[in-house]
């Protein structure tokens, strides 16, 4: 059985492109198992100054809402699950918390993935420098094949 790690972010278009790439693999429904992974970035807690002074009620409510949003899986994961289900491909959904590229690579090792299929987006050179790239980190540091899949325009 060939095992593919499919790291999914919040983009429906990238998720759809990633699922379609897996479904196009030969004998996908017979010989491939997909681990769908969504990584929640760590939410840093307040620093000591804020903790000592307390929070306004409005700020506390906003923090609670942000945590609830981060705790749920994005619709992109559901989109991938539906496409894989329709294609007859076995899959499992996993979620993790951490720095995305490192967490994706760790998951590939833990699940003994044969390959990683990751979605990419166009970025300006300045955007790459300022914000980095999860896909770039995965490509450069992976010890297994990584397939990049561009999404259709969102």
C-alpha cells in the first residue's frame, strides 16, 4: 500500500487541486492510503504583563473566539474528504498543532508516508522573504518525494 500525506490549509482551491492530483495517480482507489493533515499554528498566550493586569472583557471574548476558530477544521479538509470518498480512496483525517513545515515533516515520518502532495500559491519575491513558505520548507527539508500542486485561481 502506497501512503500519501496530504497537508491541507484553509484554501479550498489548493485542497481541491491536491485531492485531484492524488486521484489521478495510477490505481489510486486500490493501492493508495491518504493521510489528510491540517496543522493549527500555535496560539501564543499573553505575556506576563498582560496576565498580571488582566484583560478587558472584550479582549477575553475575542481570544475565546479566536481559539474556537482555530480548534475547528477548515472547509478545505471536508472538500478533500468528499473528493477522496467519491474517488474510492482510503483516507484518514489528522490534525496537529505546531509550526506547519516542521509538523508536516514530522507527520510524514510518523506515518511512514511514501510521498507528500502539497498545494502551492503564487507569491512575489518580497512576499516569500517576508512570510516564508510552508511548501518551500517541506521541499527543502523532506527526506521523501514531495509533489507540488498549483491551485486554480481563487
